[in-house]
C-alpha cells in the first residue's frame, strides 16, 4: 500500500480550507484501472491509487487565465510530495505491487523568469527490487506565458545488476489566452541512455482547449522509439472546476507496441483540492 509516512505528510497539506480565490496549498487524489493484452494470450489488470500535495511559497493568483494553469501563469514556486500505489494482476503468474514516493521543488525567479527544479524519488516493487532516482533542471520563461526547461535525471536500479540510467528531457510550454478561453500547448523531447538495453527516444505532445477558466478538454500523444520497437501512447482528457478550489479530471490512455503488438488501456480519475 501507500507509504504511511508520506501519506501522513501529504494529509498535513490540507488541514483547513480557505474561502479566498487565491490559494497556497494543493492536494490531488487519483485512481485508475487498466488492462493489457498480448498476442500470445497473456494479459493483465492494473489498479492505481495516487496522492500528491504541493505547498506554494506564496499565494497563487488564479485569475490570470485557466484555473488548471494558475501556478504556471503566476510563475509560482513550490514544494511537492507524491505517493502512488500500483497493483498488476496478470492472468498467468502472481501479482506485482509497486509503491513510488518522492519529493520535488520548483523555484521561479519572479523578475527574470528563471526556473530551477529538483527532485528525489524511490520505487519499491514486490516481488522485485527497489530503485532510487533524482533530477535537476533549469530553464526560463522566454515569453510572458512561454517556458523552456531542460532536465537531467538518473535512476539507480539497485539490486538488479543493472547500470544507472540517464535521462535528458527538453520541454516547452505555452499558454495562449483567447478572451475568456485559452489554449495550452506542451511539446517535449527526451533521451534515455540505457547501457544495458540501448538508447530510447521519447516525443511528447499535449494540447488543452479551455472553453472558459473552469473547463478544459485536451489530448496527449507520446511516442517512444528504440532500435527494436516503437510504442505509442495517446488519449483524451477533461478537467472541470466546480469552484476555484475543487476540480474533477477524467483520463483515457491507449498504448500499443509496433513490434510485440501488445496493447493496453487505462482509465483514470482525479480530484484536485486547493486551500
């Protein structure tokens, strides 16, 4: 199950609600269900549970555009904790449980728009072994509502007899106001250096159209390429704020491999609370 110490720290992020429009605390609770199929008849069911929270170093102004993009538009700095649990039940063999938890920070210099990020994390697999990770990143707001961020991260798959894995990621984000509406575009490229399995290229594209500050509809696409296979992930999503402090999001994602012909589907929902 979820790591008890991290759950306690995350729950401490939301002790009391505020009636004001601006907020300084945010919590998110998510759940999901997925299933996968392989051409050889094997398959699996997957169950997900996640909890994360963020404390912002100052009040976040949520009146600059879409409520979902308030922290990005206000150039907010914050500290986050996250915890997730995944249970995979294959139709052949035993279950596999994975608990992943971590901490992250993002600082934005308000005048120049310089961005600094850092994170640490740990993943525990049962049955299996553990892995530790860390990352550091830097970038800036190149325009009022446009940012570029370069991140380096490393994963140490301890106990597996494997070398560390290096990750490099470049991401651009842009929000375009359209009166009361708006559009958010995210484009990214990632490179993974696996000494044991070869290199991996990741391409991501995500777009959201906000009908008004409260409702956003969008879709995402990711493609991963190695020397032996290409995997595509894509699907739609929607998020609706019922008030400035409460939202519900729904997600669907389909994944398919060109080489193995394996396919999977994931349905997820999350509630976001702001205080």
